[in-house]
C-alpha cells in the first residue's frame, strides 16, 4: 500500500510543511469519527425513546453517560500517551470508541445502550486529548491555534452535523441500530488508517514513549491557568452539548417543527462551528489576548441561550447558529492554552489538555441531567434560562486566566528542523519578547 504522505527519506524544502498538513488531515478524520459516534445517538432519540419507552430524563442521561466516560479518561489517556507514545494511544482511543459504536447499534435494551455509551465516551476521551497534543507538536513552529481550530473545531463540528442531520435519513432508510453500527465501522477504519500512516516528528523521539518525570507531570496537572480556563468552559460546555442534542426535540415539541427541520436546526448549530473554528483560530493566532477570545465567546453563548424562550420561531435559526459559532470560535483559543499560556512540554500536552477537558466535562455531565429534570417539572423556557445562567457564571472565571504574554511561550522551531535530530528541553520557556501578532 502506498502511503498518501511523503516518505521520510524524500528530501524536499516543502516536505515538512506538506507532512504536517497531512497529519492534520488524518487527525481531523479522527475528530469527525469521534463526533459522528457521539452525536448519532442524539439523532436517534425519538426512535430510541419509542423502542425503550424512555422519556426526556432517560435520554438526557445517555448524553451525560457519554460525558462521564469522556471526562474519566482524559488525564489517563494523556499519561498513557507519555508512556507508550502518541500513535499507539490515538489508535487505542479510536478503536475502543469505534467498537463501542458498533455494540451500541447491537444493543436491544436501554441498559445495554447506556453501558456502551459510557465505553464510547472513554474511547473518545483517550483519543481527543492526545489528538490535541499531536496537532500542537506538528504545528509548534506556527499556526498552532488555526490548526487546532480546523481539527478540534471544524472537523469536530462537521462530524456532529453529519450525525445530527445526514444520519437521520440513514436511520429512515435502515433503522437506528444499523446507523450506529455503520458509524462505529467508520471509526474503526480511521483507527486502521491512523495505525498505518500517523507519525510524530522525528526530532521528538520522546513522543514515541518516555518515562514520567514527576515535576513535568505535576506542572501538567497543577498549572493555575489550566484549571482556570478548564473551569471557565464548564457551564457553556454542558450547555452546548445539551442544546446541540436536544434543540431539535424542543423545536418539534414546542415550536411545531417537523422532524426534518428539527434535525437540520440541530445540525446547523454544529455546522456553524466550522467557520467559527477557522476564524477563531486564525485571529487568535495573531493575538496575545487569548483570554478575550475565550471569555467573550462564552458570554455571547450565554446571551443567545437566554434569547431562546423569547424569540419568534423563525429566529431560532440564527440563535442556534450563533451558539454554535460563538462556542467553537472561542474553543480554538481555549485549546491552545497548554502550549501558548502554560508552556507545557510536548510529551505532557495530552495530559494538560486532558485536565482542562476533564474539568469542562463536569459541566457536560451535570448540566444535561439538571436540564432533563428541570424541564419536565417547569418548562423548556426555564431550562434554557438555566443554561444561560450557568454558562455566564462560569465564563466569569476565565477573567482570572492569564494571556501568553504573562507566561513564556515555547521556543520557536524552524520548519526545516522538523526532521532534524534535536534535544528536547526539560521545559520550554523563553523570556525574549516577540513581535505582536506572532505565535513564535
């Protein structure tokens, strides 16, 4: 089989740049597979509810169960990558979630489905924190926030939109069991492609597996800014996943949308993240004020959530699109905090990102559960207001986060040095001020 990426022996001035974009494409396919197997269950909620006699509370619990697994394995996944290497860990995460996706489709009781949603979250958790780290090491010489936006934002959102809309038609043509099995098979194929073609930069041998260093590990899990920004996202993180997966249910039940329009409305929330992530990453790359990107986007999300109960039905489209755009716009900057703000060593970036995602996942677990209990006892209007308040309150925590100027950024690396042997420093600071608008 001929690899689609350049051979390591092929000398070419443009090769390092071509190779890193090839790696980004491969990792982005993993993000698409991750969210396809995450959100395809939401597209099947009406069918699952009818087959298993499950109400809104039980359906929102499926959302939360995925997030439980998703939150549990972020830090262990990062530590696993340090011990056995990025490539092996990426493959393990994709394969585990893909297998759980297949088994979710083969579930014929609510209990079985619930367990496999938990396992699916664990697999996705192992993959995603390490995938962020892989993007960072390949783009450490520049454009890192843009690359994070393309993979963790655009590809992430694209997979979610595909699951929330296109998968509805697949379910109608077959059934929800078959649609979940096919999504799992797709992720298993991406896992196989990653096993064949993914590689780490040759000048960073520690990324193939290294022994733990206590001080570096402590920095990756105890950094003040990692905790601050992780907590800041907690409310909006849970609100985003609640809205993207239940907005269609609300639109159909309360605003009298048909099933097709309801699915498209949820898909538009996810699709809006594609331009949001690219623009957010592009502009954040040219700014040292990452805090403004993160906090402002979360405040906008809170404001738009508060509008849902009061806007006319036709305005649900721009409000939903705005929520998806704003959240992912800021997420690109948020995901760059470990390297641009905290200066975490590359082999520990997965663990640091995992910490932030774990903190955010607390909201991803509790917020849907609370929403699922509030709505039946009050109304959807109260539920949306709850999401707005919790998003706004936690967003304010981000004001205490620092910007890249307050903490030394990584030492720059030349593009032509990507494949040259080089020693990895114990830490990555530099006190030399850099020009405004430059990442490196």
